[in-house]
């Protein structure tokens, strides 16, 4: 398959833009986050933007592979976009609003959407499905962190 560079760049830009806008809108809440009780397995704060950048790049590549496959699926791409919307709003609910229990429930819905996207992408393109798996794992870990923060605060 010949790489369609313009399409690849757009596919990469979309999740990176979602993540960047979300980070921009929540940056003023980071001091509050630093002061709350966190579970023992909470990673250092500097790790989050690094991991999310990698995950957004993997998502972008996965969406490109799904889009460019010989059997693209509108449902898969629609679920992908919906999960990006849920991803965007989780940060605002958690960081800006401090609604930790609601954020956890939102995160469970996000996790289900990621799982559905991963399955649909895998059916279209196995590599696309595999590229979504780290995101699913990270959001599973984020669920542990989110729920623990809810319990501790």
C-alpha cells in the first residue's frame, strides 16, 4: 500500500489536536491535581503528556490504516470519532470540574468505546487493531487511578 501522506497527516493531526486542546483547557487545574491524594501506583506527572502523545500518534496511524484499508468501515470510523469526543471531555470533567466519580463513569464508557473501536479496526486491519491496544491498556490504568482518586478524596 502506497502511503497517502496528506491523509496520514490529517489522521495524525486529529487525535493530536484533540489531546492538545484538552491539555490546553485543563492546564490551570494541574496545581489542584498535584495537591490531591493519589494512589501508590500513580506515575509522575511528567509521564502523562509523553504517554498521551504516543497514544494519540498510534491512534492516528490506526485510523489511517482503517480508513485506507480495502474494506473501510463507516461504523468503525464513527465509533473512533465518538471515543475521541469522550476522551476530550474526560479531562475537563476530571481536572476542571473535579467530578471524580462522574469522570470514572465517563471513563468506563470511554473504555467501552475504545474496545469497540479496537475490535472494529482489527476486523478491517489487524495492525490498526493492534495499534489501539496500548490505548486500551492505558485507559484501563487510568480507570484505576481515577477510581482511586475518587476514593482517596
